[in-house]
C-alpha cells in the first residue's frame, strides 16, 4: 500500500486526479470505477480543468459507479446518477453510453445487481477504482459486518450512514433506506484501488482501516489485502497514523 500525505484537500484532489489522469493517458479505453460523496468533488473538478486545457481525453473511457440509492430517479438531484452527470460526465467528452451507474429504480433489484456485476465483468473489470471512506469504515455502501464475499447487492443503510447523508436531504426521513452497491468482492477485483480521504473526522477510521485488524466490522480494512492500493489523504485524515 502506498500512502501519499497532502497538506490540504485541494492537494489531495490534485494528486488523486493525477493518478486517474495517468490511467486515462496510459490506457485511453480504460474502465474507471467511480465514487460519489463530498470527497471526490475536488478530484472531478481537477479532471474537468485538465480536460478543458486539452490535456485529457475521455472519448474512449468507460466508467462504472460504486453505488446508487434505491428509489431515487435519475433526475432527482440527490441521486448518484445526477451527481456524476453534474460533477463530471456532463463536463467532459465522455460518451454517455460509456457511463454506468446502478439503476436505483429497477423493479427487480436482485436482477439489477446481477446485471451490473455481469456488466463489470463484460467490460473486462475495473482498471482503477476510486473510493471514499465512511466514518464507520464503509466503502461503497458496504456497511460494517457485511460479508467480504459479496458482489453487487442490495443494502439496508445503517442509522449512522442515514444520519451522515441527511445533510443532503430536507429531513432524515427523506434519505433512502436502501441502496445498490458493488460488494467488497467486486471492489477487490479492481486492478488498482485509489482511496481518498480528507479531514480530521476521518482520522480515526483511516487509522483503523489501514493499521487495524482486517475485519468485516471495518469494511475498508480489507484493502490491506489488495496488492495495489494507493491512499491519497490530507494531513488531517492521516493525523492518527504515526
Ligand atoms: C459514494 C460511496 C461512499 C462514500 C463515503 C464517504 O459513492 O460509495 O462510500 O465514499 O460515504 O463519503 P464522503 O466523501 O461524503 O465523506
């Protein structure tokens, strides 16, 4: 595992965007595994800036997102589909048909999970998977205690995750209670993983995930078992790591 410590969130974003850009330049038709949440916003902004300067070309890039809430339409501004389009896809020359987010409105969620997992395999797997980390150590929507052996599946969100996400909704009751998420097994199949984190509130969980025992209670701890993980985090998020 390689850990890059940056001074600020902006530096973290630039470094993470650098690593993703390197992938796109080296393999223009690569498969990027993408994440939503607050942490990657600066990374996406940086990629857009380099695209606008003419340094990056997304015309052959394919993407698969980690997860999507159940029950939100694509036009709902809290859906991850909407997030990805507004923060990245609509701002670069990626082909819409090359972007993939689980369908949170699918009538049969189990069939949607199977379709999504098969899709990732049919694309040849993920070249680099971008991950944020939840305060409870979740990656994607793989909550503490879930089996490491799961592929894309339907998840019940924990109270803590609902609580953390309610800032984006009118009330906690409006936060969806379920999501479709790549499983830990899906995530671990990515050839390379890029974990990003920022802020003091992530310091405890980063220490547990990177240095603690590998246990389902800290889903991100499984990353210690992957042979190509790059962590890019600011000083605050790494402040509990000696
Ligand atoms: C998002 C995702 C989540 C977030 C995590 C951290 O697609 O899968 O696991 O990465 O909740 O979110 P932020 O970055 O908002 O702290």
